[in-house]
C-alpha cells in the first residue's frame, strides 16, 4: 500500500470512529485528500546541548555505543524522559485509568488543526491565558473550529528554544509561559470541538499556563482519547485553518506519551 493510500485509509477510520462529545457545536470534520497535501515539520531537533528540559524531568543524553570503524555500524544510546522535546502526551499522563500511548488508536494522532496566534498577547504578558471570548473572536473571523480538532497555540515560545527564556523562571523558580484558561477548555469540551479525541497544542512546555501548578487544563484534557502536542516548532508554517497534524513516536507499554516527530499536513493550493 502506498503512503498516500495508507494515510487515506487512516483518515477513513478517523471519519467513521466515534465522535462522542459533551454537546453540540463545532464545524464538520473537514475533508482530507492526502494526494493534495504537503508536509512540514513541526518538531525541534533533540540535541543535549540545546534541548530545553521541563524542570524535574530526567536529563537527556546521547552516547555513542557503536561506530562504523569498530563495529561496522553506527548506533547511539538515548536516555530521556517520554516528554523530552517535541512530544505528545497520552491521557494517562494525568488521569488514572485513561489510555496510555500504547492504547491509542492511529486516528487519535491525525487531527484537523486550527492555529490561534497569541504572540502579541504573550509578548505583553507571559502568563496570558486564552479565554472563551478569544475563541469566539477566532471563530467569527475564521469559522467554526472542527469537532475533535487539534487547537494549537502559537505563542512565539518556539523562538526561545534552547535558552533560559524558554523556561522563563522567576526569582522563586516559577515558570511563566502562556496557555489556555480552564474556562476556554471547558467550552471546547462542552461543544465537541474537543470530543472523544482531539488535542491542545502549543510551542511551550504545556497547554496549562506556566504558573498553574494544579494543572487544571491538563486534568480536563487528558481523558478518553484526547492528547496534547507540546513544544511544537515552525508554527509559522501551519495555516490558521485547513491543515492537519500528525504525531508519530514510540508506543511504550503504559506510556505517558512519547517524544515525537509532529508533521503539519497542508493543502498544496
């Protein structure tokens, strides 16, 4: 089976799978023609010299364990947490009894995407939280967010990658970065824009505002087959509407997520 045919088959499954949600609303899931799409990379390259690590997460290291000269092949040993660099988070990351990375369906990782540009607000206020009113304004301008969508925040944090400004710690060691308000996520859930599946995406560490140590957004998001897409890159290449996102990574047994290569699939025209 060709890549395009396989992707089309996956999308067919996604269209026919359950789209249960907490209420009506949201735009129809958009049509998808893989032959009319082009790929862009939405992931950072993981390099121990530059990769920003969430406070408290395991150290990320790469070490050479085999060389062409001595072994006839080249191989590295990777030590990292499951959420190192660009990654997806699985529902079990915050909620007991919810699916792990190995229990997700392929169509959970292929989602219609919208991008909400909050760079100006984030520059003024690093603790900016997207509100329900922000989402309403977005829809008045760009149309309804599709059901079971990936709602991606473009905060500008991708430009800070590999520097202390990505963590943005204050004198008390508290992180400051933008995210979604709990009220906004509640509205996305109630209207089915986040339904049985869907995602919150961001170029920061988390869809939660950095100062929210109760992780209220994460606790709401990570249920059923909903995921996060975190530490995204190159979001200037993802269109505001009309694109899709595809996350790929290792499916560890009982995995809380996985370091991922996330692709944006964009219409050619």
